[in-house]
């Protein structure tokens, strides 16, 4: 029996314009009416999410920074992990053979030394913005994660450089085709959801989760019911071929699935119907 539902945001709950659609909001509220606990599991910063969800009255738990922070419904920190300061220091002070821009996150916000207004498009509704700062001026302690943004081909080349340096010392994942992230070792949405489940005295088998990118793989692969978006990264589908695939985020596919699941749980689901 599902008691907790966890949702990735970008590419899953949010439409391509980074808004929550009305059908999606109705479906989430129906879940809450059925006493199913809601949790948002995202790579976004907590400050970003609070503005994005402000006024929606969804009363959900939050997993932010791809599992680096877990928050209660009242925004109390339930769990936190930071990047090893030695790893953060090394990444911040080294030169890499890449055109990718580097982005550093801590509880205070988002920092980069490369202005890229296009990256702000995903945050227009929340107003969350990067702060320009030389990388070497950013303290290495209390860094939650470091992200690199570029074309997928460029990031694959960068990952080849990072793998031998960070192996066994940090977790590397693609949160989107154009975003490669370095996280604390053992830190991912699946591990964070397990921590939240323990807080709520629930097992992962009692959880349902939705996602579209490789940073969702641990979460989708360990819950009782994992669901992949139709617009998901091919690598995610290949990694979890046994999981069902629903429609595209532009069509509010999560709402379509949840409506069927609530109204006709005994009938097979088809994204086309």
C-alpha cells in the first residue's frame, strides 16, 4: 500500500515552462485527501523550492540538492550532508579541460564565476538567482554540491576527467543532459528518501516515486512503485527497463497517471487513454 509519494520537479512535475499545471495540483491535492504523504525530491535549492511552492498549500516534505538536505513540512532540517571539504577545495582550485561552467551551492545560495542568463529561465517564477563570485573566494566547507553545465558531449568528456579523481570520494550524476553534479559520497535522492521514510516510520516499499533523469535512478529503483517519464533520459530507461513509462511532462503526465491510479487502481494503465 502506497503511503508516501515522492516527485522529481524539473522534467517530471513541472511543465517545460517550469510551472506546476492545474491538473497536477489537483492530483497532488487528491493524494493528500487520501492520506498519502507528499514529498518533493529535487536538485533545486531549498530557497528556490520555497518560493516556487509558496501559496500552493501542498504541505509536503522536501528533499533538496539531490538528497543533500531533507526538510520537514515546517522547513525543519531533518537530515543534511555536505561535500567533503577536501573534494570541494580540489574542484574549486583546479583547472579542468572543459568549457563547462561551474556552479557551487551551499545553504546561502548559488554561486558561479560565469554569468549565463539562460540558466535563470528555470527560476523565473521563484526569482532564485546565482551570485557572481570567483571560485577561489568560495569557502570549501559547507558546500552541498558542485554542478557543471554544458552540452552533454562536453560533460561526458569532463566526467572522464573527474571519475579517477573522485572515485570512492564523491557521487557523480547527471541531473539533466546538460548538468553534471558532484555530491557527497552516498548522497542521492534514494538514500534521502530512505531517511525520510525512517523518520515517518515507513519503508521504501510503501513509497511511490516519479522521475526523468539519472539523479532519480536510485530513488526509482528502490521504491515499491517507481515510474519513469516519457521524456526521460534514455540512460534512465536503460538502467531501469522493468519500470513503467508514462507520458511527457508537457502533458502533465503525472496527473494523468495519478488520476487513473486513484480512480481505477485495478485496471491497466495506458498513457494514451
